[in-house]
C-alpha cells in the first residue's frame, strides 16, 4: 500500500456510512495524492476516493494519480452531487481551517447536503501530516542541502557595499540553480540595525563593516520546505555582539538537547527561553522557539509557551531562539530537526560558530 493510500485511509477512518470528506485545500490534496494543481476538489468516502480536476489537469492526473479515481468536471458541484447520490452520501466534512466564508456559502447554495464544518477534519489531517514518512524526511533533507549550497556560495559575495536585496536575489537564483522549485518563503537577508527585526524585509540598505547579517532562508524540493537561520558578522564584531551571539548559541544548543520523543514542545521552548531570560534578555525574545515544517513552512506542532504537543518520533520542528535589541542589532540561529526516540537528527550541516567575513 502506498503512502498516499495510507493517508487516505487515515481520513476514511473518520467517516461513517453516509459521510464523506470534501477537501478543497491544494496542499492537502497534494499530500493525499501527490498531484499538484491550482484548482480542484477531493471527495473521500468510506471505501472510495475521487480527485476532481478540470480539463487543464485531466491528462496529467490520469497518468500520475493511483490512489484515487480521477474525475474531470466542467461544473464541480454537479460532479460532487452526482458522486454523493451514487454513494448515498448525505453529510460532508469540510476543512474549517481552509474553507473561506465565500466558499462555504457557495457550497450551501450548490450542494444540498448537511455539512460538518468544525475542526474535526482539519485536526485529523494535521495529525496525519505531523508525523513525517521516510520519503518526506528525505525530501526535507534535500531541500536543506539546496539552501545550504546557495548559502555557502552567497557568503563569498557578502561584503561592505552589497545590498540586502542583492543578497536575497543571488540566494534565490542559486537555490533554483541547485534544484529548488522555488524559495520556501520571502527570504530574510537583513543587515545592521534591521537584524533586530525578526521578519525584516530586504531593501537597498547596504552592508557595512561591523554589521551583523541575518540569513533566514529556505528552499522547496518536491513540495517540501527547508528552514534555516544563520547570523554572520562582516569585518569585525563588538564585545556586545559577541556576547549576544554566544547567549543565543547556548540557548539554541541546549534547546536541541531537549528535543526528544516524549518531551513537550512547551518544555523545549522553556529551555531556550530560560537561558535567555537568565542572561537578562528575556524581553527581547518575543516569538516562539520553533514550529513544524513540511509541505508548509509553518505547520504543527508549535514550539512555544503555548505549545502543548508532546513530541513524537517522526515530527519535524525548528529550534530558533533569538535576541533582538531595538535600533541596535539582533541574532537568531535556527536548525530544522527530526524528532527521534533518542533525541533528534538535525538536517543542517552548516557550523554555528560565529563567522566573521
């Protein structure tokens, strides 16, 4: 049985006779079928599943999708209605997290069914996706390697006078050159005082001697995302910069040591947060320590003061503490890791000692 069939079976376990799950989210459909497309539906019943696509995708879907029956539509709601009638379906689960109010009203108008639009289906899918299979892990590792190759190459051109935007552009080019489908998110390549902005946006600000440069970067490979942050210095580093870097590095390394199946995401966050707080910089660490990564750059579980998930082997999370001193500078260090029974396996191969270019 394929991974896709196993995933569909996981959704089918939620259903009773007379019930179906109507999937509209592109990422979820890709997860369940391996087929990427921009518009379509998936109808999962107790003992059958259907991928509904329009004319643009029918040939490709028929050639590649084996886990579901492929149905072409001109009017999707007519096809869904017909399939529900043939299979005696009167109730449909919807993904509350992904169905807009406009789409929900459209369904009410066009499908004469009872809908269950609470968190039941979304939580079921999230629980399936939170544990990565071996093939997913390999794709995540490949995405990481692509980002690392680009990062190491771009460090060679980082010097006073280059702009943040030029660095971001070069990184994107290099990632695609090395096999990325696209960048995983808007790359963060900021310098100087802007490194105090956790999600700073690259601009025409130039790198200067004595600046930190923050790289928060990721690539996408076969749908799967990588996520890594490194902070480097240019030319020289002040005593205060070195002090802050060392505190963040200690928090990061100790946070990694805390990662293990059976440990709560809250406790991993607490390890990092306590180190930074005890050093006197707690108020300058205002975001969570990490998050899940996979088909989306931010997935479950949340590794934060609100994270109540108990980690399990097969989960993939980031560990990314930081300190951000307003109008001065900031430091963040991030790895993506696989949770194991014994601890963790990091995807990153890049050293974390402070690099001075």
